[in-house]
């Protein structure tokens, strides 16, 4: 997906040998420059990952010393923890609803914006705008929009003959409501699609026109294949992001009603920071990690069948 | 009748394009309305009295305009204090991110050293690492250092390259600058740090501004970090303050909406002035590179 381009410009002639002192100095500076970032990686990524694995095998609570309990946390999670299964199910439901819909909408908007539209910057601004709203503020706003009695959504729908919908207050409707809310925030995805679309060479479309193809042919045989790398990029990142949704259920529903919006990271947060079961929560985190990794690997595996890389 | 009659085919084509253009605009307009209407509702509610807010069917315009909702909302909870707390975290964070991310991007793009691309590739994998995995050990680390309830956990990590996302973005940009510039400066006796400072940085202002803006936005919006590390309400950031407000005044929708508007307003202003950087920055990360 993000293959690293080789950036050395081809050097035609061989450099004189005496420059090797320079090269050594350059290497030293290079290592020095990246040192903070590499140290940060060790301290705040690799270290914690390894630590997390250890913590998951203990009964660490915030106070007291951790005891090694082997795979006891995992045994409990898989055999006794009903909320674990619930939260995994809820998260899957939410993600499978939200990710495809957001991608479709973002792609459709990007295609529209790519049509030599006048006032493109204005539309682009409008579609991007919701994405910069702080999640906490948009959560507060959407609680209000979802208000069954005085909220905007029912105010629009009821005159059209809809019954009074419960939105985030009904256990069947809370996840669809949160999915709907997630459609409001597709700005970055749309921009990435738009950049991908603008990278499609015009000659390809002209070739289709010469062959008498219609807009559908262009979409099906040029546009979509050419932006499949962008689709892959957006798909992977949005799976990872969506599976870890936290702020919305934390602020809007506290996981309710009846745990039907207990998204996985909210459950993990509750275990870690409300009940201070650090070991148990770390085990939960590892399971999420594995689930996300499996999903990503699955997508990557299938991607060789549907992603088209130019020049391959 | 000597006027040339346009062939049926070309006539059909122009009308068809015109119709499809029209359809495009209609779709775009309705999309825009759908995107904007929640914000309109937010602002409209923030200027209403409580009695008007609870009218059904709802009214769209406040009558009268209740400007005093804002001072009321801002004094119920110490928003000014939260605002300065937020800045107190945000400013050193953004400075640290820009400096160390630029250094790293420079070291990963313009200086040659063995194993460079491999190390960069390893760092890049953290883009795909769920934050949930590192959350708890990092918290325990800070707790053991006795630094929970201070701003250190929220500031210090950003002095270590910020996020790989920023390094990636800057690296992409640095790679587009001609190498001869560095070489000329080196020949003139500059060391690599001076090259970065006096050659690369001045040429990369847009990219650096983009990183500064993204990290400003991230810090302003961050909720989970402050939620975990700050327990004393005197240290709260705006995001936490708004959540606290929501918990305390559940049915005071007019005040809640005013408070939310105040939290949103600065990022809206930032967005309107710096839109170009947002759009180009995002587009840059998505391109195959």
C-alpha cells in the first residue's frame, strides 16, 4: 500500500573514494536526526506492546503488585465473559455497517467533485467541515439531534409520516443511529479518494470514448480499477479506526441501552479505568489487536485479486 | 433554410451532458444541506431560550435571540481556565511535534545511512497498530513514575517524533526537493543540521504548517488522553470540560449547544484560514508513495 519509493537520484559517476569520511559523518547525522523518533517508537510503541503482553498474563490492578496468572484472563474472557461477546458483536455490527457505507458515500462525493464542477472548493469545504468538529462536540450535538421529542431528525421525519424513532435510546436502533452519525464525518476519506481520482490519466477516459463507451464503462473499467489502491488504503485505515470507536458511545450512550452500544474499546476502558483491572483489560486489548490484524491481513490477501497497481 | 442543422448526435450529447451536470449539482447541493444542517441546528439551539427549544414542531429561528446563553454557559463551568489548560498542553506539543518530526523526516529522506529504509518501514507499521494495545502499559508507566494528573504524559511523547503520520507526510515532501541544494550547502561548509535549518525548512513551510495544523487539531480534539491522565477538574481541557458539562446539565440544551459551539468555533476559524493545508496534507498521505 505505502511502498517506500527509493529516493536516491541515480548517480551517474562513481564518487571519489575520499568522500567516505563524509559518508560516515552523514550516516552519523542521519542516525542522530531520527533518534528521537526511534526512541519514541521504542518507548511508546514497542515497549508498551511487549509490556501489554506481559500485563495480559497477570492480575494487575492499579494498586498492589501484579501476580503472574498465565492465560487465566483469556480463559475467563472466552468462557465466562458475556459482555466480551456482546461488545465484540456490537463492534462487528457497527463496523460492518459503518465502514462500507462511509466508503461508498465518500467515493460517491469524490466522484461528483471530480466532474469539473464549478465552485468545487466550496463543496469540498462543506463536505470536509464536519470532520474537523471535535468528536466530543459532535457527540454532544448528535445526542441533541437524536432527541426523540425535540431533536432535528424526528422533526424532519415525523411530518413525513415516520413514527417517533428512539435513535440512541432504543436497543435496536442505537447502532444504526451511531452508523448514521458516522456518515457525517467522511471528509478525509473523500479527500483521499478525490486525490486518487485526480491521478487517473485523462487519456484512459478518451480511449473509452473513442471505443464508444458510456460513463458507466468509464467508471467500471477505468475509474474503479485505477483507484483500487486508494480504496485499499481507506478500507484498512477505516477498519482499524472504526473497530476502536470510543468517544461516541462513552459520551452519548455509556454503552446502553442494555449494553447494545457497548463498543469494544468502551468495554476495555471500563475494565481498565473504572474497575482498574489492568491485566484483564490488556488481555482484551490483545484480542482486539489480533482481530484487527486478522481482518487487515484478510483484506491484504484478497487485495491481490482486486487492487490494480499501475506498472505491474 | 441555410442554417446548418446540428447533427442529432451532437445535440443529444450536449443536452445529455447538461442534464447530467444538473443532476450532479442537485446531488451536491442536497449533500451539502445534509452536511450543514446539524451545524445550523447547533447554532440555532445555542441562541434559543429553553422554552422555545422544547416546542414541537420545532422552530428554526430563535425568537428572541438569547445572546446571554453564551456568558451563562461559559461561567457555569470554568471554560476560560479549560481554554488555557488546553493551550498549555497544545503549544509545547505542537512545537515538539514539528521539530522532532521534521528532524526524523530529514534523517529518513535526505541523509544516507545503512538500514534507513528498513527502520522507516518498521516505524510505518505503527500506523496500523491499534492504540488500544499501548494504552494500558503506557498509562501504567506514567502511573509508576507518579506523573498521572500532570501534563507530562500528554506533552512529552510528542517530543519524540509526534506520530509516524507526520514524519511520513514531511518525508514525502522533503523527497520532492532537489538534492543539489543540500550538496551545494554541504560544499559551502554547512553541517546537515544547518542544511535542514537553512535550506530544507524554508522550502518546506507549507508541509510544516500542515503538520502544525494537524497536530493542533488533534490536541484540541483529543479526549481519551486527557480523560485518562487528568482527574483533577482544575486541570481539565476544553474537551473534558464539555464532557463534564454534558454530564451535569443533561437537559439544558441551549447552554450545552452554546458550550459546544464555543469548543467548535476555534477549529472552524482555523479551518477556514488554513483549508488549503488540510486538503493538500490529507491528499498527500493517500497518494501512493
